[in-house]
């Protein structure tokens, strides 16, 4: 009920915001036009084996101060585990990157990981660099995602309701396919799912594949891009829910946040899943951003629509994690640990107090502090054990 009420309030706020801003931002429009020019010679041609992974051009990335970045070897792939130093929240985001099932982990997703952590108020982030096609067709990526989820449960002992699964593009479809798999195999489900421009129907049967064909700056005006040349399918049935989660049963799914731009051929991939999930009783927040392109959230804070989308992600994470926030955005309660040596001293002090070894001196010191400070505390039981 708490989730329902907060989601409804968010939906009402977004409706009012959209009434105030009906036009696409200048930066968003400029980015879309530039992308269309660049992609004319990039994605709108057949992609050969391994071509998408050759000489990637991307900004460098360095782990921010205060974070710990670890590589974790899974059975068949490498995972990247990002945590805040000396901090334990019990919250985690499982990130599944995009790339049409042929592109590996990129630095932009390491930036996403840091953002997910901050929006989750210190949440940990596990990013799965799953195997990709054409060398590793279906179900390789799905099974690597399952291994990542199982690692969080079994190795790190996260509570499933404190796990949020997030993915964009192919990773968004993979996130939904993962939940289908978990449900079918009797595994505990995550607390929430976030999708950004998810690819949920590899049969390409949605209405927007036609209606947005001339608008999409990435995948429009061509039938020879990665959507139409999907080597990940292999010999599998494209309508398999583990490949096209749209065709699965969404009953019992956790709450979902789905974001998409209305200039995408993948628009119907989001809208169809959203409609089907809602009919199955799932709480779904669906946001369609005017004039936006595929995974526009990569604009981070540079594009107003991207900034708004990330704010929405933060609000959703707070709902999933049941984080109480004050008006200025600070967390009311955060679980945090100190350095191991500090913890050990505190533990020893607590044991001594329980045994009564230092109870007297501690109470005496507390009384002395009050006398020196010239004022009495309001509740002695909080500071010195007196009523």
C-alpha cells in the first residue's frame, strides 16, 4: 500500500510537470539531430562478427574516490562490484548493460553504476559483463545474469527484496527475462525492476517499428542494423519469453519502472509490456519522454530529460528500498559501519558493559559530563542508564 500511494503521487507530479513542459529541450533536440547524422554511417549497416567490439571510442573512466571497485570471476564471465568504502546498506542494484547482445560492458555503464549507488543512498552495484553474440548466442547472456543474481543471494547474502535489477536496451529485456526465469524456477524475486528503452520483443512485431521508423535516429530508416540482424537468437524461437519477455506471464512480478523515448522504434516494446504487466496486477510506472531517443539517459545531467529520468530512478529506488527521505533529500536512517578496528573496540566496550565491568565508571563519567556542561539531559536512560 505504501508503494502504491507513493507511485500514485509520483504519477500525478509527472502529469503536472508534462503540462508545464510539452516541448523537447533544446539540448535534447540537438543531441538527437547530431546522433542521427553520426549513426547514418555507424549502426545503419550490417554488423559483422566482433565488429561492434573493435576499437571502441569512449571517455576514460576512473573509480571515484570513496568507492571500492572489484572484479569478480563468475563461472562464465566477469562481474564488476562497486561499493562505498566502510559502508553497508544491505541494498544493491544488479545492472545488465545494453549493446544489442553483441556489445560488452562499456565505461558509460560504470558511470551508471556510480549513479545507481548514489541514487540508492550508498547502494552497492553489481554489473554483469555477460557473454555476447555471435560467439555466445542465447541463452548465454541470460545464464550469466542468473549467475550474477545467485551470487548476490548466496555469496553476499543480500535479501531479495533489497535487490533492484536494472537494464537498458538489450539489458532491459534481459532484466525482464531474468525475472521470468527466477519465477519459473522458484527462486526469490527482486524488490524492483528498472528498464530504459528495453528490447522486449526480438520478433520485432510492435507497432512502433513502423510508426517510428523514420523518426528513430539510431535504428530508423534501415533494416540492416543490430535489431534486424540479431545474432543472439541463434537457433532459438524468437518468441521464447527468455528472449522476448513480452510473451511471458507477468503475474507475481515485482514493481517496475519503465522509461522510453517516443522517437524510438522500441517504444511499443515498453508500452506492450507495461500494459500486459498492469493487467496481471503488477505495479508499473511507465514514462514516455517526448522527442527522446534510444537510452537518452546516457546524457546524464547534460540533457534535461535525462536528468529528470534519473531523478525518477532515484525516487523509484527509494520506494523499493523503503528509504525515508527528508524534504531536502537526506536519508532519515542509514546503516553504516566504521573501520574494522573501530568496530572491534566498540564491540569490546559493549561486552564489558554487559558484564558490568565498566558500567559504573561509564555512568560516573556521563554524570560528570552533565555537571561540567551545566545542563541536564532530557532522558538519562539514553546517556547514562538512569530513568
